[in-house]
């Protein structure tokens, strides 16, 4: 599944990073490389490991906030969330099993192209992201940290 994420970043103009987060907020997959094992013993420094976890935390928090807002407004299920910032855009959508797909992109990205590729990813990954695979991914991510 990691190659799907890397292809997403490599093939879609403007995409900086992509993360798949479990329904309970645990990072399952990231397009950014995991830190080398020897780096885990060193003092933490800003870099890919922190930005991977930051994106996962933001995706999870934003999804929780929008689900709460939708419930308060009787809006039904949240389909997707987009946050447009001066220097970037964050997209969050749910995968069929309750996991989340988060995409961080450049401010000048083509939002419709990214939304299209997110839908393709969810279509490809949704049926593959079984409970057994989620368990394996969660275990692997905990070993990396």
C-alpha cells in the first residue's frame, strides 16, 4: 500500500504528503519515509518522522471536529473536508472502513485533480484495508516509532 501513497505524491502535481490514519487516530501509512532505526535512539529533531505524525494528528483531529459539527447541525455523514490556507491545502476524506485519507498539497494545486485521485485511492485501498491489514500496519508503525 505504501507504493500507492508514493505514486499519489509523485503523480499528482502539488501534493506534498499523504497519510492514512485509523479511525482511532493512529497513523497506518505515510508517503513520507519512516526514520531509520538508529535515528529512533537519538534526540528527536524536526523531520519526516515528526511531520508524518503531525499530519496524522491533524487529520484525525479535523475529522473528529467535522463529524461533531455535522452531528450538531443534523448534516449527516461528513463526505470530505478541505482546509484552504495561504500556503497550502489540506484534504481529508474517509475510507470505507472508517479510516481517513489526508492529503497536504500546495496552495496553487488543482483541487479537482486531487479530489479525483483521492477518490481513486479510496476505491483501490478501501477494500484492501481489512481489519487484519490494519492490525499489521498499526503494529509495523508502532515498531518504527
